[in-house]
């Protein structure tokens, strides 16, 4: 990474793809941030910068690098790919962990299970400038990857969903369940299929809750 590029990232502040860390806090906390970037659009974790964009620097480049390696390899499941960059800024050493968007989503905090459990696994995504827990629906969508539903039959549940959205800006799984008098599990399955079919858009609030809007 060039000094010019780092200065531009700092100027833009924390956002969807950039996180500032004054120092390495804990392996699990850094793993959470790395997981969120990998499960979303990728990004940069910049060590040695505080929340007010002040350049503080790190005490040990080697020490930070070893801790980042431990977080990515031992606290993330599956282990994460990343690149490290070292830049000197105003006489201070800055360490940058570049986390690309993953091709094997979802990543989670290591739980030693053979597969992700939507009820217990700690999966994170990036929303604006925060890393938040992914909802069950989001985890299922991450698991489905790029597998879209090209042929999807519209039934009564789907028809009532779009009738509701004709009168309202958005709908949640709970609202759909109540509207159609069905279980939340069935409502969840319906909205996931509609998202995969390209007929609904999923949105996530900063508390991790999802809501859906029409894509057509």
C-alpha cells in the first residue's frame, strides 16, 4: 500500500470497508472485524489510528502481525485469507490488514463445529461503519452464495408479500408471518427465496435486524 492511499483511507474515515484500531485488542475481537469484511465486500483494518483519525502508530509491527495471523487462522472458521501492509506515517509505524471479500462465505468465530449453525454460530457482516451479527436469513443467503433462483413459482404468500409492499415501504419476517398466519420459519424461507430470485432486496439495520423491500 502506498502512503498516498493510506492517507486517503484515513481522510475518508471509518465506513463499510475501513476500520481503525488504535492497537490490537483481542484475537476474538479482531477476528470478528475480519469476518465481517470477508462476509461483506472486503476491507481494511488499520492499526495505529484512533477513532478521531489521529496517527498514533503501533509499538511493534512484528507483534501486531503475529496477533493478526493468530486471529485469522485460529479464531476464524474457515480460516481467512489476508494481506499485511506496513507504512510509515509521520514517523509512526502503521499496520494494515487487507481482508478480501471471501469466496467461501460465511465465515464465523471458531466454534469447532463441522458446519455453520444458524442458531449458535457467531457470523458477522459489515453495515456502514460497524460489524454486526448476521441474522439467520443473512446466514442462509451467505451460504447460498451466488446460486440464484431463476425459476420461482409465485404462490399466495408471495402475492400477499407484494400486496403488502404496494402499501408499505418494507416488510420483516415477523410481519409476513403475521400477515399470512404462518410460522416465522416458513416466512423466513419465503423471503430468502424471493431475495435469491431477485424479487426482494435484503437490508440490515445496525442492530443486525433485517427488513425487505421490493426489487421489482
